[in-house]
C-alpha cells in the first residue's frame, strides 16, 4: 500500500542507524513497518550476534497526512521524525542475553508524533 513512500522513509531513517544495520521493510496491513538490527561485535564467542531488533511503525493516518502535505511540511515532518528516532536510539540498549539459536528480542517503536 505504501510502496511509493517506502524508499523515502527508508532513506531518511536508515542513516540514523549503524552503517552495517539491516534495514528492511516488514509486512504490515495498513501501516508502513521497518525491521532494524545490526551485529553487536561485542561477544567473541558469538561474532554474528545481532542487536535487539527495532520494529519501526509509521501509522497509516500519519502517512496519509504526509502524502497530502506540501514539500515544506513534509521536510518538517521528516525532521521531527528523525529527532524522535534519534532520541529513542540514545536510550536504546541493543544488547541482550538471548541464547544462541533463539530469535533476538524485538522492541516496537510506533512513530505517532511526527
């Protein structure tokens, strides 16, 4: 549903995460969702251990508002969104103690105030 906005938000948001992060679209019914994780590189016994996964959710209603905005309003929304995600990242601890072979824990961030 949001294929036309996927590239825009992927570009805007992916630059906030570590360079090697896997930033992928995740299936969602009405919202636009991205899954983000990266290698932690802090456990010699598990060199490929990944961070806790962040699920970014951009709700349908806000995407519709964004689509209807002019260029200046879109730029302002993008700045607020990157500020919000940047603040959350400063408080985010990517480490976890999930055993090998188990999926890494997920944390959902619904971006409602951008």
